[in-house]
C-alpha cells in the first residue's frame, strides 16, 4: 500500500493506494500518524478511493490511526469508500467510530464544525 | 455441491501478498457465474478474511506452509473452503461466544465479518489443518444483521 | 526458480469461463511483484494463450480433465507452467516451422503469440500431459520482433 | 461477452463487453454479422473499450467478421483497443488487416473516405 499526504484547509488528507491488509502496512501507517501528531496535525481524512479492499487487520490499522489522533485531540474520518468497504464498516459498526464522506469538501469541513 | 468438476483450486504460500490474486480470481469468477456485484463483494470479503486468518493464525506466516482455497459455483450458490496447515483453534466457543470486540480494539473482527457476509460458516479440523467452509446463496445480498 | 515456496498454483476445469480468473490472478500478482504494466500484459497474454490451448487442444473441453497453472515470481523474472491432461503434439516441428498463418486464417496464432510475449518458451510431455513452460525477464518489456 | 449495436452515420458500431475467447462467443458474433449483412449494413466498427482481453481464438472471431463484411463490399475497423490488445494486433500483424482508431469519430469517418 502507498500513502501520499496533502493538506487542505486545516486537514491532512492521506491518499491510500492498494490493499489494506496489515503486515508491513501497519508499520507504515503508524509512522505516518506519529509524524503527523509530532507536527501538531491531528485532523486526518483517509481517502479510500484507491483501496480495492480491506480485511479485518486493515480495519485495525485504521482504528490505530483513529486512536492516536483522538488522543492528541483530533479526529479521523474516511472518504470515497467503495460499497464493499462501506458494508464492512457497517457490519463491524466502525461507521459509528469514524464518519464516512462521499465528498472531499464535506470530509474537510467536518473538522471545522467540530472545533 | 453440483458437478465436482466445476471448481477452481488456488494454492498459495503463507504470504499476504497473494491475497489480492485470490480476491481478483473470485471476483472475476463470480461475475462469470452472474453473481450480483453485492454478492460478489460479500463472498470476496468473507473469503479474504478466512485466508488472512489461515496465513496469520493457522500457518503463522511459515514460508513452507500453504493455504488451499477451493471455489465452487453452481446455479444457486457459491461455496468455498480455505484449508491451512496450522493447529486449529477452539472454534466452537469462538462461534458460540460474543464476537463483537470492544469498539477501540484493533483486532478480533474476522469471525464477525465472515459470519455477516455468508449464509453458512463451518469449521472443521482434518488432514493436519483447519478447514473453513462457507456458503453464499445466490440473490441473498447484503450483510446480514447480527442476531 | 528462487524459493520454491514462492509460487501460486491455479487448478481449473477445462472450461474457458475460468480463464478470466486466471488472468485476474496473474495481473494482480505481477503488480504485487512490481512488474511494469507492459510486462504484466505480456505475461498475462502468453499465459492465457497457453491455457486456451490446454483447454481446447489438450483436454478437448473434457469436464473431468484439469489444467494446472503454476506461477513463480522472483526478483528478476516471472516463470510459469501450464499442464494439461492431453495427448501433446509435435511441438518441435511446430516451433521450428513457420508460425505465421495466412492473414485471413481464423486460427493458428497461439504459438506465435506465446513466442512473441515471452523470453523463453518450452514444451515438455510428462505425467500424462503437456507442460508449457514460459519465462519473462523483468524489465524486458514489449513484444519481441519475430526472427 | 455481450454485444450491443448502434448506428452512427453510415456505420454500425458493435459495443463489446467482456472477454473475447471463442467458444459460444464465436456463434453470437457470426449471427450478428449475418443479420447485419442481410440488412445491407456492411461498415462495422468494433468497439473494444470494454474488452478486458482477447486470445487467439478471439482474434479469429474478429477475422471472421472482417471476412464477411469485406465479401459484402464493406469493411471492419476496431476502436478503443487497450494497450494490451493493440500489442496483440501488432504481433499478429492483424493491425495491417483492420485499422484501429482511438476516436469514434475517426472510426466512423474511415468508411466515408473509402467509398
Ligand atoms: N485459521 C486459524 N487457525 C488458528 N486460529 C484461528 C484461525 N482463524 C481464527 N483463529 C483464532 O480465532 C481468533 C479470532 O479471529 P478473528 O475474529 O479473525 O480476529 P483476529 O484475527 O483479529 O484475531 C484469532 O485470534 C485466532 O486465535
Ligand atoms: N496443449 C496442446 N495440446 C495438444 N495440441 C496442442 C496444444 N497446444 C497447441 N497444440 C497444437 O498446435 C496447433 C497450433 O496451436 P496455435 O498456434 O495455438 O493455433 P490454434 O490453437 O489456433 O490452432 C494446434 O492446432 C494444436 O494442434
């Protein structure tokens, strides 16, 4: 899985590309979040548009990111999840933990509303 | 299970890198057998989950251990089995128990996902490994609400 | 061929319906092993051709005969074999001969395609069937001009 | 494989969807061409945009279509072939038999130029 970062407003968008399956991905993800929080960036949008699928270990990676930004006083939301991924979030009730947006604009705005 | 000739067998090493190929094969085959996109997503998700567990918990990523996936499509259902070379686990109490982990827990959602996206899920220890057998009935789309 | 554990085996019935799943699996795996899109296309095309022949000429679409595809990726090449349960054919003269059919002929382009899209192509009769073995070197993209 | 027909100018466009591999596809294709020629429609554009791949038997299907329209005094061209299919046409020299276009407009115009 590849991760690229960009900033929009007061949010950091992580564009993921590939499959989210644990293993080496977990370490990459943890490093990215650690460095974001060190820089005081704690409002994170995870863009799942180019994520073809995810397994339960991949969900764990998202949760670990969620936990670290929440601890730092920020939040994590996802956007552009496919139907397949949406239904996994629904079944695992993780849709109650992190909000899922269809439009980037709305995902970015979600932080402004909260703070 | 219909004609025994109508099955595809995928044999992979205990490496997550191969999961994408398994997923891609199921997706294509399910489409070929006219499953709806929702049903295709459900079977792929359940099967990838079973394979992930076989690689991680069953074979513990051992290079010399294999995971064997058998796919069978017929006119009204899809069935599959995933076989590892591991020690198995106490699946009866896992299945009977409460499979909903703490919302913040990073693990423990695999069985829940497999149950939600299939119509039947069965575990069996034989031939030196765990068989996970799952079935999806055609036209029965969407995740099931949990009991 | 590198670590013998690093291989994926696909076992399908003699039915063209399964070719898409084989193609999808190779494509995903080749991408996972960082092959370029051109190289991925080449290996998929050659392999699908070998499988088509195995199903049609080798197994003659017999429901009870199987085609076994073995895929091996390593740091500098991809190699694969396709095994059927058929009678084989006089591959030596086929390979030595002129493989360019009449432009209007509807058949006879399979061997030509397999040769063009691989770096080595080998036929071998063993275990009651034909093995077609092919190799593609990494970074060696694009079809080769014919000699 | 699915085939849908539409007419643009004096050409018939066949939009193919799926994989072109011989077997039952060959019969479907032959029937479509027979009925087109019976109706005097002999300028055919085969749209390969949604054809993920083709094997040598699939090439034979295209050639059989080509042969029948040529006999009737028409022509067959292809359009929107992927890189993968283009390189197969090149290797088999079938690019010399039927022209390949990137734009539908150019494909349709090719018949006007010829007649
Ligand atoms: N193939 C298997 N072999 C051995 N143990 C398994 C297997 N699949 C699941 N398990 C056991 O069941 C537990 C629950 O699995 P699961 O719900 O997928 O969550 P997770 O994989 O995140 O632990 C695993 O932690 C493991 O102990
Ligand atoms: N797996 C196989 N088993 C038996 N015969 C084969 C096999 N592959 C190829 N052949 C023989 O080689 C010939 C040429 O094959 P090919 O170039 O692919 O053209 P085509 O399949 O269109 O005939 C076939 O007609 C067949 O006689």
